[in-house]
C-alpha cells in the first residue's frame, strides 16, 4: 500500500532550479517562439563602425 507523500519536502534549491531551467529551455516553447518570429525581418541593433561610416556618406 502506497501512502501519499508531500512533494514540497523534497523541493531542494537544486530541484527548483532544474525545473525552472526545464521550463525556460523546453523544446515546445523554443519552437513556439520561433514560429512567432519566423516572418519578421532580422533587427540589427549594433551600430558598427562600418554602419556609422555609411550613414555619414
């Protein structure tokens, strides 16, 4: 006969961190984010010396 166990007793900082990382890096969320941004153009936010030179001309 199995007894119900309170899972909060086993929630160590390591397990909490690992669950958070699983949520952040889950393949489903990654693919969902990719599908949202698929049609949008790439936005370059860095202002390189070459771009600054081109803007001056």
